[in-house]
């Protein structure tokens, strides 16, 4: 395994075991079997390392959006959206440890926000992409033209984010699959 991959794996493990605050560069380096200096050879800082964990180790929204885009005009729209919603839910559930830690550390969050802005990245982009897909489905006549695609995309992603967070506090009353099906059926009703 390449050093960079070992470092990302160690960071993910440290975050899961100790949270963001406990995922120190010393601890990550120790778990990766390398020096702290080597961490900084591969990553500009903790923010870049945490972004790598988000982008490279968590379920990716990009491929799920690409599959959804490719299915535009084909198959069952509610089913396609439910499949995407399950991936979004899994992403948000696994990203919660990183996100909550970033929110709890203002200086780390500021650095992370700056890095996202500099790289034209951020949590708004999947919502924007989903809205474009919904507009394409509207043009194809498979989704009510009266629906605000931006609001619908925000609502679907927001519902996934909310459910992911709820799962840390309560035992959810139903399995993820029927929940995703119900949410998306509601979205595509005519």
C-alpha cells in the first residue's frame, strides 16, 4: 500500500476512534507507521488530509450522480432517485464524524472552507447537480414542471442529511430502503 493511502486510512481510523479533536497528526502518523513530517509531504495540513478522507474513503456522491444522470429518461424515476438517496444517506452518515469535528473547531473549519473555495468544491455542488438532473426529467415529462427543481434537490439531500444525523440519536423506526422509496415517491408525485 502506498504511503499516502496508509496515511488516509490511518486518518479515517483515528477519526472513527477518537473524533476530529483526537485525530492528531502524531496519532495519525503513528497509526500509519510514518513520521509527522511525512504527513506534511503528502498533505498541506489536517484540512487537506480530512478532505482526502471525505473524497477517497467515503461513499462517493459523484458516481451516484453520474449514474442518476445516465438514467435520465429511463427506468423508474422514483426508484432511480431512491437508489441515489441511499448513497447520499450512507455518505452523510459516514461523514458525520468529520463534519461535526470541523464544526466544533472554528480554525479548522475556516481552513477547510478556504480549501473548498479555492478548489471550487463544497456540499452545495451535489445539490446543484441533482437539481440539473431533476430539470432534465422535467423537460422529458417525467417530473411535474411545477416543481421547483432547486428546492426539490435541497429537500431530498436535506432529508438524507437529517436522517443520517437522526441515526446517531435514535433507533430509526423503519429501514433505509422503504424510507428512501417513500421520500422519492413523494417528490415525483404528479
